């Protein structure tokens, strides 16, 4: 199935399914149960997760539309994603919105089709995880700005769960905290002074 066959607008479960697996057929029919089953029993390589999708929404790289009682679809302000859940099983956790959607083309721009993903991450050295880490760095900056974390280490612990790589949660958090400091020193640009990823 081609990405062009995805609906023009995707609900949040479909969007999360795409971000995680880049599988158009799976995303098309994804719901809370399908996502849980794939997480528990599936074998698809995990390419990204909730934190990366939330980071893209928080920094404005992606926009989402919400439907509220008695209103048309409205753009959800980016700061609201500090409180809203991504594709919750309980719809009350996305209140006041009855439904939330993303545009397919916007989603594909930020999370493009990667073809046939490799089951093993690249081990090409210090820069191999930089692009995939960027949404996490942006999410960490927002957590610190809003006082939901007091340091890069604390923010990294929050976002490390969905970070790419095969390392432990602790090693991912260490990598993100180190990369965040280099990113800040470099004016929030990637490819700052090189350092080894602990994968």
C-alpha cells in the first residue's frame, strides 16, 4: 500500500501508528487496540514514538485540528500539547476535544516514508542518531522552559522512553542529555562537537 492511499486526514491513533512503524496498511486501520497489540506482540521495527510526535506538535512542526461540541474543526494551539495525551485509550484525556486529526501531507513531511526500515539501527558513529534525536531535544527544551524538568538530565529521563537505539533507558537518557548540551552550545543546531552514541 502506498502512502498516497492514506486518508487525507488521520486520527491520532493512525498518526501514531505511522510515526512508529511507517506502515501505511497498518496505519490505515490502527486504533488503540491495534497499537497495544503491536506493542505487546508485534515484530515491526519501532522507528519513533509518542514523544517524537508530541515534540513535533509542541514546537509547531505539525498542526492538529480538534473538534469540540457545537464547533467546526479548529487548530489546536501548540502549548495545549503540554497537557493533551497522544492517542489515549480514554477519550476523556484529550478533553475538551471530541476528536483530533492531522493532515496526511503534514505528517509525511515531518515523518517521511523510510521505505523498508532496517531491523537494526545504523552504527555509523557519532552522528548516526542525530536526526532522530532532534525531536527529543526540542521536547526537552520545552520541558525545561515550562519548568516540567529542571535540568537536561531530568528532561532526558522523561523523553528517553521513545528515543531510538537499542541501548538501555539509562544510556539513551545519558546520550540525550549530552547531545542536548552540545545542541544548546551550538545555537540549537545539530552536528555540534562530535561525541559517541552509547547504543
